């Protein structure tokens, strides 16, 4: 089972197979995939934030010792929260959960045990299915109508670990992307030795293709509107473009972004957005890898920013400052807002989809992580972690930001 240092973003076999042993902060910063305002006191109900930024109303709810990605269901008006358990809790008999919160009040409405610890997730609301990526290299299909697990699919092969001799997955799963037009789930499988893209048919819940050669630690994924081209980012200054019709690599674009952790697509301007994290630990790994090949790693960006890319050429169109160590980016087309969380600064930066002007900076301390958008009312849900907090014993929280 997992130790407390596991986070879905860590690439498999990285730095002597670090996947389950790297320190918690490093893993989280590399995530995904990932607390309380003014150290709010835990209560049975939601905690009102002590500080409200501008016209934003912030509500928080203590949820579990660890919270990761979120998904919001318009059908159920519920927030689904990934709450894995780690080695110590697993030995004590605790199980990984998906926890349901009321979309308005954040009041807990129920929880379901999962067969494997879930981190990344994406929701097919029309078909009542939540897809969950796990540390075991599986994808869980969870029925949001019955709140039961209806299937688990092993998609990542396993091989013997060179150091432990145990079987381990050859890739780490991070983001899941839903393509409703083509009835597929796309999941980057990350590795220091080379990444892939796993493709699942949502009608049959079967793996239909594995697209290879997507680069060194490919973590970010987004897609052009209406089931268009798929864009993947990696740590070797590339954006890999995959044709969604053939599922073949269409082109590889050079991008001047060192750590493009997450991607999003701004449909208003037809541009790709990349979170450039800027984590020193990652630079150390990249330098070490280059030295092994007799080369010197050349940095091309400064990090701590949102980078706007041309989807045709990969050219950087603009670089926008964010909070320190940005993690996730989401676009709400309906409200015309872009959200970027920053783990170290504990902020959510809000930008306009029209011109990228800064609309707001919301404090959600200690560590703002994953994002789920409520397209119905334009609010967002944020998983808030304890990484930047001195107190690691409190439950991690979910925050609801209403604009």
C-alpha cells in the first residue's frame, strides 16, 4: 500500500524508483496529480473563511486526512472528493474513499470504499459515471446514481522492480480527460524513461489503444473543442499533438516551458494554457538526467506562471505570473474565467478568458490544489492541502468559492 509520500504526479521509476518514497511536499508539488483559511476550527458543518477576498464568498469543510482531485455533478449537485489512505492508515484497517459533499453547503452526504486509492478523476455526468485513476495503475468506474463501484480496469503493465524485486507499474497515472464526442477517456501514463497515452472506450470500459513515445514525464493533457486534437505536455520542452480520429501522433511542437504540469484549452481564443510550476527539485532531476547523457540541461522558462501557447506552432504567446508553485488550471467557458491554484502561496488566481487580465487573487491557505468548476453558477471547488501548514494533523479540506 502507499506511504504518506505518494502523489499521483510522481513519474514511475524516477530517481531510483521514487514513486512511493519521495517526500510528501515534493510529490504534491509535482502533482497532481494537489486547508483551512486562518487555521479554521474543525466543526460538524462548513467552516466560514476568516478572510474573504474582494466579492468572493469562501466556505470550507474539513473532509479527510488526505484529499486530492474533485469532480462536480450538476445532476446530483454533489462534489466527489478523492480521499486515499496511506500505509499507516491502511495497516490500521482504513480504506480509500470517494466522499460526497453537498454542492451548496459542503455538508458530507456519504462515502464509498474504493478497491484502490484514487487520486485523479473525471466525471461523465450524462452517463452517471465517475472515472478514477489509482496508484495501482487501474481505472475505477464509479456509478454516481447508485454510489457503487461498477468496475476496475488494469491499464498499466507491471514489471519487477530492480531494487525491491517486487512487481510495480511501469507508468504513473495523473490526469484523466473525458472526450464525450468520441466516447473515450484519455490518461497520460508518466515515466522518467518515456510516457504513453492510455485510451479507454467509455461504452465498453476497455483499453482500446496505448499511444507510445509521448516523451519524458508527460503529465498535462487537454483537447481542442468538439473532440478535436489532443495536446500532451512533457518535461523535454515538447507539446505532443495527437489526432483524435486516428489516435496517432500528428506532430511534436517545441515549447519554451520547463515544467508544464497541467494544460487547459481557452476556446474563446483557441489557445493552449500551460501551468509552468518552477519547482527546484524538478530542475535538479532534469540536470541529473542530462548529466548522465553527457549534456547540460538548458532552462527555457522561469516557472511560477501560466503560459499561453499557440496550438499550431507551440510558440509562447504570453507568460502570466501566478502564485508560487502553480499546480492546476481550469477554464470555465460560461463565466469567462480561468482558475490557477498555487500550492506554496495558497492562492487561486482568476483571469479573464478574453484578454488574460487578472480578475482576482483568492487566499485559500495553506495549499490550494485541485479545481472543479460548477458551470451552473460559476462557482469553483478547491481541494486544500496541508503541505504549507505547520500543523499536519488537521483534516484536509474542500473550499467553495462563490463569485
